[in-house]
């Protein structure tokens, strides 16, 4: 449990709150001319699909909030990162692994270390998005290698060292990764490349 300004808040409650916030963001996307749908796959993964009504750009993926919290950029509050498998038809690498750290990471690409269960940790350079808060895989080969590495695992630890800060580690549940992949991959394969 965490004691936040006199309130006793459990990790489960914070994850529930994060899921509610995620749903609220998707509602705002609809209001901003983006058509979106969200379907809960299981207790860990949520499937989403959104279509920009102006460009017809379709975004499809599965997302999971971290089982652990990390400190925000100022070190004052805690945030809950999200791990996603995303289809991107407008890129050469059509399937990306994406971690939204919910805090500043860096303005350029950076190293992200992943460890599944007791396997040897793997460190790769990941791209950083325009907001400087998310990292994503650089190529299809990189994505495929990491999905194979994670398959059959129970727990994923993801670590990054934000600029000017100590390393942060997020923990994700991989026990139903196969369901998440089954939900998103057939749609990714059907999406036309642009």
C-alpha cells in the first residue's frame, strides 16, 4: 500500500484508476474526430482500435499497465507505465513494441533493457517518440526477436535510464501474452502498408 496525502491506496486500485483514465482518453479521442473502440481481453491486456476521421489512419494494438509504479520526472509522484504491441501501417516496421513510461525519458534514442523471468537480460537501442516519454522498437527484426524472447514467459522487467535520473524499472505480466498477440496480429497482417 502507498500512503498518499493521508489516503491509503492499493496498487490494485491505482491500476483500476489507470484503466479508467485510459478509457477517458479514448473517449476524448472520439471527441477529437477519432473513432475508437476498446475491448478487454483479460485481466492484463486491453485491445484498442482507433481511426482518425480526417486521415483514415487506423491504429490497432494491445496495451497493459505496469504491475509496478515508477517515479515521475520530478520525483514527486508515481506513474504507471504502459506496455503495448502496436500495428503501424504507415511505417516500414509494421508491428512495434511500445512502452509509454508516463514521464520524460530523453529526446533521442535510448537503451532499454528487458528481462523475462530468469533469462539473461537483453539491451537494445529503442527510438523515443515526439513527446520524449515513450520508447519503441526500431525494426521488424528487433520486434520479432523480442516477441520470441518474451513468449512463454511469466514476467517482463523493462528498465530505462531517463536523462539526468536514476534507472527506472517497470514490471509487466506476460502470462497471457499469447492472447494479446492473437488479438492484434491478424489485424496487423490485413492492414495495407502505406
